[in-house]
C-alpha cells in the first residue's frame, strides 16, 4: 500500500485514559468520558489521538503490563466503547493511534503462565536462566523500576528477566514465534481501523547475545540493554509483515538516542523501519538522563537539543515534537514558571509548535496544569516513583518526587471547579491537584486570554504557515542564556519565533536580516510595541512574526 505520510500535517493529543475523564461515575477515567470530550479535542484543532494502553492489565505499571493484547479493559468500557470512540474520532476527521507494548507483558498474561510451566510452544516466549553454581544472579543488570533485572520463579525454578517492574517479564524476541505474535497483534488492531502505534521502549526488544555482564557499574541499566544487535532485523520484519499493508504511522519511544542513530531507523523511504522517534534529549535540560537525577535548568541544553534534531533530520527524516507526556513531570513546573504560569505556558507552547515535525500535546498541558505536591510518600501510585530511593528519609524523597515523579502528570484532568474537578461524580482513583478551582478547562474557556485559547490559535496558525511545514530551521543567538530565537525560512515565507526564558524584563533586538516593523505579528502573549527593531521583553514573553 502506498504510504501518504498524512501525519506530517497533523497535531496529536495524548490521552492517559484513567485520568482523562470518567464517564460512568466509578472514579476511573474511561472511554465513555473520552467520547464525551471528542468535540472538545476537535475544537483544539488536533488531528489525532494517541491512547496510552487500554488493554486488560493488573496495572503494576498503570497498563504498561498487558495481560491480553486483543481486548480493551472493562474498566475503560470494553471493546464496544472503544469502537464507538474510534468511529467517533474518524467521523470528526481525527486519527487514532494506540500503544504497542511488546518488550514485556504482565506476568499474568497467558503466555507467561504457560511459559513458567514449560507448556509448548510458550516455553521460550520469555528470557529464563537457571541458578548459577556460585549462587549469583544470571548477570549483573539492573532493572529500570525494581532492583535487579532478575526474579526467581518458584514454579519454573528459574530466573526470568524483567527490565522494568517485577510483574513485567521481558519477551524473548529472538524466538520467531514471539515475533509472529507481534505481527498478529499489529494486524488485528490495524484491521479494526486504528491508524498506527506508539511503540513503547521498542529499542529494548533485542538483547545482547549471551546476556553478558556490564563491566561498568553505571552501565548495568539502560546503557547496556538499549539498541540491541537484532533490533533492525526485528523492526524490518514488523514493517514488511504488518505495517507495509496499511497507510499507518509508527512512532518509537527511544531513550538515549541521538539524531545520527535515529536516522538509521527513520530515514525516509519505502523501506524505513519507523516513521518517527520519541527522543528524550529535549527532556534533559534540567536533569541528567533521567528526571530523578535533577540539575539546574539550562536553556543552552534545551536549545541544543531542539536545534540538533531540527538540523540533522532536515530533508532526511521527520521529527516528533513534544514537551509533556505521561512519563515526565509538567513542563511549566520544569522549564517555565509556576509564578508566571500563563505567560510561561504560552511561551513554551510557541517555542515548540512552530518547529518542523508532528507536535503532540498531553492532556492538561493546554490549560497549564502543573506539578502536584503530595503530602506523603504513601500518596504516590507510580511503580517507578515508589521504588526510587526507598531508604531515603521521607522528607528527602518527597522533595525529589515533587520534582521528578511521573505521577505529577497523572493527576486527573481538571475540567471545572466543581468537586473532583469535574473529572468524576464518584471517588477519583487518584488525587486531584488541589489547584483545580483556579486551573480548569471551564475557567480557561471563559477567559479569552487563557492558555487554552492560545493553544487553539497557535495550532491554527501552525497549519496556515507553509514555512513551518516546508521551511528550513535556523537558530539565532545560540549563546544567549535568556532568549530562544529561531526561524522557519522558505523562499516565500519566513516565520520568526522569539521566546524569553527570563522572569525579568530584558531588551531584545531582532537578528540581522529581520525588520520587525515590516513583519506581521501573528501571535504574542503580551503586546506589540517596538523600539529600535526590538522591544523590552516582559517575563516569559513570546512573539511570532511572519514575513512574506
């Protein structure tokens, strides 16, 4: 089938189902709630929805531990509700992509239960190793979430590998039967009519032959088991045996990947293995590799990340753009300012929405939701959070979790100022951020100067400006510690984006070749005054000029 690459013209919205909207009053977000809000999503101007996992799961990792790949969890409404949402989205011209989680399953999946009992053909569906004579674990790898990467199974009398939670055993992708299972899963959902997949930690699915020890302690985790030796082979098989028959999109979550390495997977052509990658470099401007190793925010690191991907993929591959998702704390609390929440939220919106690529907006981002500050460690739900530094004093853990926990992005969406933020008429499954009376969709709808309306205008402008889609990215003032300034330039149009990351007033002068008085100011979060081809930038000011 000819692939149209329709995703290049779209803007997507990510839904983390259990916290989006509860439609049946049981306290859990569901597909009934999603259906209620389809017109809201359409009003934003988005062209597609990415659903985090909706499959049946015991929820050791909030749905990323799947127990049945061919169904929709009953708490979300089951398959009937999903078909209704899928049809409703398509009727409104919106695509639907789902999460594909095949590095691991739940330990409650039928495959694992049969594998641990050595029932054929499932015996080698997972990665098992016997006890070593010296009593040590099969190797020295660490898991991402829970201690070492090996767990003893009393039924099979062997260890199984889990790169994430103990209840998330890794599949043995070297087994061709497992890969055929993946192909069947892909085709099942694509035949139903979904439009593609976001592929969870897909660069982990190939393990090093022999599973050797990591020689450097710091390399016992992600550095050691990422980008394995047969990864290209596996992804090529999935493309040829599944994706090539559908006009769909594939987006790979890929930690620690560089633009140069990404091009090995996403360089455009009929045989490319993937369409886009979710890179983590843009999320490392205030941390070292992971949110749990915080550092002071560096505008230089942020600019370097975005510019590197824009420049190195230009004309060769397509970018995926984002600032928030379910795996990271809220962006205003990280890169912006809670004191200047609306102003910095608008600036961050403009900062990434006018770059070349396909933007994703995460639920609540469009109204400026910020980090939640739990009063006790016991309030956290996320497996990664509660297993991080468990022996630290509670006050120290809380300070870190307030900044770094994924649960910051998983509090229920704040729809209005009524009880439980209008998320549910029941008891919410998780804490609602107490600031919901001020920060909610209803209040934003009523305020013409709100962040929500700014997002709507920015998305509409993005689609109207041809230089954003077809122009060439150029950054100005790279060494500035205050301003991020870039342009999308084409022969017929230039779009200049100016973003201040300062809480203080700073004078800005336009880069050489740009006369602001001759440009059209199409988007701003303050005013339009000019002085000597520049202006005194207010806290977190942003301006977008168009020159034609």
